[in-house]
C-alpha cells in the first residue's frame, strides 16, 4: 500500500509539473507580429506640366502619367489599406493608378493636419500610401519620426520614396529611389 501511495504521489507531481511548465510557456510575452506594424509610403507627385509658370494647379505631363502608372506597378504586390493625396491635380493624378489597382478610394488630406495620434492609431497595422509635394512630403516624414531627418525634395526629383515603419510606435525610416 505504501508503494502504491508513493507511485500516485510521484505521478501527481509529474502531472502538476507538466501543467506548470506548459502554463509557464504559454505565458511568455507574445512576440510583436506584423499585424501591429504600420508602414507608411510617402512620395512626391509625378512630373507636372511646367509650361505655364502661373498655373498653381497643373496636371501631370505624359512622363508624369507614365511614372504614376509605374507607382501602381510598384505597389501592385503590396497590400495597401489606404491612399492619401492632397487635393491638387498632380497628386491626385499620381494616386489614381494606385487607387485603381488596389480598388481604393483616394482620401484627401491637408498636410498640416494629417499626422496626429488619431491618424496613427487608425492606421495601426496597415500599409498606407501618401502622395504629397516636394516640401510637404519630407515634413510629414519628419513629423512621424519626431525629428528633422529629411530636407525638401529637389524640384526635379520625382522618384524618392520614404518608407516609415512603426513597430510598437517606434518609427524607423528609409529613403529609396524608385524608377
């Protein structure tokens, strides 16, 4: 009888230890997953028509329309959740091919009002495209980063892409040339 009691006690200890160890493993901190990573793609509109220097709202040139289509190809294999554009012809024309490819509506924004805590919270875990201008794009990136890292884009440069990633609300950024 004493041996049976000891065997039951040992079995009970093994079962309890196993349960304890499995509970301990399941309570490990969950690693940060992609669902909590937000990626913001910022770039300037494609080439605009400069034939009339007094025109404050020019359309894209043929080269600009071609570049806008190239942006759509660039984003084709990426799941984009929203696309933002200022309310100018050149930015909207740049955004249209991406919006069509991704089956999205273009959301108009005002640069000074875009980057807020609410904007960041609403886009948590999403991939967002933001089409802007030579001066507003770097400012928006800098605002999201919380530091002045990037200067205005040269006026003839239409292929800079800024990718800002937020993981656990900590931003990182990189700048690429996309042709």
